[in-house]
């Protein structure tokens, strides 16, 4: 068995995931990594498309959401003895070439004198590449960067990046009850892990515009709700850790 598992949560991504798997299911990647798709009860052709590839497929019996689908992947990785995981989005926004950089950073990069527990792919570091981002999203990202800095003293450039690599210590912690946000696992989880003493670093990443389908944050109302919910979640996270309720 390989030491690296690539986890891809997918909900109604039948039009995007085929081209992604065409690239991933080649010797370049399957020679060193297993691929797990967590199909979150998609209503389109996602399940049928994925079933035609030689990958591991988990099917949620009903829609659980992005965070819960990721946690299902973490639990699978723990149970099957993987040492590292890299999580990608199914919509093709995360360039697959990022996998090699994140994996190398996980196993070799020094993060404050230690190997990192979590590596975040950042489109905003030198060498990274981003697609066009709305003004509202830029405001929310800058707001989350500020909150992370205030809460932890750590500068993070891409707090909403779902492109991440984790070692076993990190995804083992995430796999446990009440340790991972089932709805919006973004800046709140970064703050949680930093306050708990996990080592976290960023590495440059290339990201593309979604070609098909709709983002889970699409629309003004959803983005405003997200901007309101995240600070509350962050405050709750900080209080729980400060009071010793989360270890």
C-alpha cells in the first residue's frame, strides 16, 4: 500500500471530475498515491463517471456537506494506515501539478524547525497563480487573514484554500468527533490547529477557474452568510481551546 492518499470530495461534479481523473489516473500519480473520491450523494452522473476509473469510491447515502465528506476521507485514511493525505477539489480548480509540490513539502520542508503537519497550497505566494476573484471574496479573505494573525500571530496568505496536505497526526486529529467543522472548514480550522501546536506552512499553488457547475459559495447571499458565520466559528474555536475544552 502507498503512503499517500489523495482525497477528493465531490458533489454534482460529473462534468468536471472526468477530466480531472483522466490526468490523475496515470502512472505519474498512481505510482506513488492512491485516489479516494467521496461522492456526497450527487444527483448527477458523478457516481457513474467515477465508477469507470480504477479509484476508491465512497458514496454517502445522503448529502452530508463538504466538511463531512472530507472527514469521511480522513477516517478512511486512518483506518487504512496512510501516512499522508492531500485533498483536492473535484471541480478542476486545483492544478494536479500542485500534488508533487505539496507532497514534497510534507516530507521534506522545514516549518519552524520541524516538518509541517499541514501544508496549504497558496495561490498568492510567489510562484502561485490565481483565477479572478470577486471583490467581496477578496474582502472576506483579507478579513480572515487578519483574524488568523490576531488569534495566532501567524501570517497566512490563502486562508480559504481547500488545497491542503496533512500528515497522519493532523488527519488523525481531524477524524475524531468534534474536531473538524462539517460545514465551513477554513480559517477556523487553521486557527484551531495553530493554537493546538500543530506546525503549518504554505507553498505556492496554481489554481484555475471552474469550467462547469456551481461553487458552494456562489452568490452574494451565500458569501455574506459565510463572512458572518466564520468569525463566530473562530470565536467559538478560540474560547474552547483557551478553556481547555478542546485538546
